[in-house]
C-alpha cells in the first residue's frame, strides 16, 4: 500500500511539472510598436484579452509556469511593467501594464534551429491607422527641388538575429546595423543626397514593412545590408544581388491579385481601376524600368566593392529576396561578407573595415546618381547646369556667308538644327549674310 501511494505521489508530481514552462520573455522596442517574445519549452494554449481602468493586456497560459520576472525599460512607449500570478485553476496569468491603449497582435511560432516554441505579441498604438501604403507622389506634384533619397535597410533585428559567427558568436543583426548607420552618415554628408534607415535599433521589422518605409519616404533607391553565412567556413567575399526574373514574376502575380484593394500603387498609378490586361502591362513596364535601374546601380556598387575587398562571384547576382521585390523602387542587397568565415567575422566587427565597406557602397550609389539623377532633384539640376556651362564654354562663332543655310551650318558643325535655333533664339530658319551664329557643343 505504501508503495502504491508513493507511486501515485511521483506520478502526480510529474504531472504537475509536465505543463509547459515559460523560460523567459524578451522585449524589443521599435519606434511604432513593442514586441514581446515568450520562450516556451513546448506547445501551449493561451488566451489574450484587454482590460481598462487602467489599461492592461492579459495573457492566460493554460497549465504553464514561469519563474523569471520580466524587466521593462522605463522609456518603452507602451509598457510600464509585466507581472504574473498563478490562478486556482492552474492557469498562469501574465498582466502587461500599459501606458496607453494598444492594438495587440499575437501568433505562435514553431521551433527552429535556434529557438524553441514561442508566443509573439506585438503592441501597436490604437490611434495608428491601418498600415496601408501611402500613395506615391509623382514628379509633377513636386514644385521644389529635393534630395535623392536612399533607403538603407539593416537586415534582421530583434528576435531575428540572422546568421551567427562561429568563432566570436557575432550576430549578423548587430554588424549590419553598424554598417548601415555608417553608410547613412556618409550619404547624409553628401550635398543633394539623404538617407533613411528602415530600422535605427535592435528590433524586428517585417520584410514588406521595410519596403513600405522606403515608399513612404519616396526613396529613389533601396539598399539592404546583410552578412552571408555558409556551411563551409572558407567561403568569403562580398556580393551584390538584384531581383531575379522568377522573383519579379511571383511579385507581379501577387500585386495583380490584390489590385482590387486600391491600396497598392505602381509608380503613382493605382491598379484598382484598371482591367487585368492593362494592369499587367503597367506593372510589367514599371518592373522592367525598376530592375534595369537596380542592375545599373548594383553594377556600380559591385565595382567599387571589388576595389576595396574580395568579392564573391564575378558579377552582380540575381535572387528572389523579398526586400528586392518593390516594383517601383530600384533595390539591391549587399552581402558584406561571410560571417561564418572566422577571418571575415573579425573584419566585420572592425570599425575601420565597416567604414571601408560603407564608403565603397556609397561611392557606387553616388556615381550612379551623378550619371542618372532622378528628375526634380538637386543632383539633376546640378547636372543640367553643368551641361549648360560646358556648352557655353565649348561654343563657337560662325559668320554667315553667301550660300549658307541653317541646315548646312548644322551639318558642318555636327549639331542639330533645333539646337542652333535654341542657342541663337531663332524663331525660323531665316538667316542673313554677316550675321554671327553661336554654335553649341556637338
């Protein structure tokens, strides 16, 4: 009888301890939301609901336990504290004390190679409008000259740490943020150019949200910064990617399927009121122009990187990365090195090497925009004025002789008749002997 009681007590104790255990809670603060990640040792049933007076969010975990307290920074926009208590029915209640009413969003994640089961809760401001992309302003809506805008995207962030260095346990999310900040600083120091960072700290941003941030700031180029990893630690070198044909096709299908939502725009043109054929043609034209610009800018960056560091591959490569799929913003992804290579991991941690990488990417981007500045920008205006000054400096004079015609003079100096008229403010082709014509540079 004593053996039976002892066995029952053991089984009962085992049953009590067999419930899911919350090993810890990680809190990530982003400018527009706060993310909490509950690390759980197994699947768990949970219920999420809000209470008012004061505002708080309650999470009930069925049969779970949690020993570690949760620390919250005082400057968090939404959270003032997190507390927990075990209820009589065995439910673990976790209460999030709020500084303001929030719009919560929760989802469960299955285990991966780095983490086990997780419950993710995102807190958004209740005043925030639905996150629909804002209409893109067209060039003819802009009356004043503007800077060229480059969206600099530091990959990963927050709970998504990216690749991990093998020798020094370096997180990809940390080194790419440091490189992205350096790149943004160099861009902001260049007259006529301005950088926008998609993330400024250690927090997670969904991939499509990164594209939306670039669109909201009317970015002329999107540069995503990453650090590669491979099973062979000898793999090394930087590389540059643009969108592949397959990636463009899949994104085009998604945009066309959602065109009735009236929120997605292509180059400032809404697809919601277009028939299927016209919408497809408009999207194809936008994508073709964007991909061509992406490749030209990426070629410049690749060439600059090859001058300062080892490159992986002989040319710009193509892939279907999600952050490259914006149909209306030229985009590239720069792998700054293999963090899985101990030598390159050490370099990626070195501020001087980070500065060299950022400088090479900047030079490639700057040289591209100096050759092909977007209309309505200060760089475009500067290029126009430089051309005008060059034309004046290279201009020649021609004194009209008997038998001269405007077309013959244009042919002689290899310039267009229209250019001759414009340079001399002629309203017609009538000229007279002795008249002096200014011949612009051919």
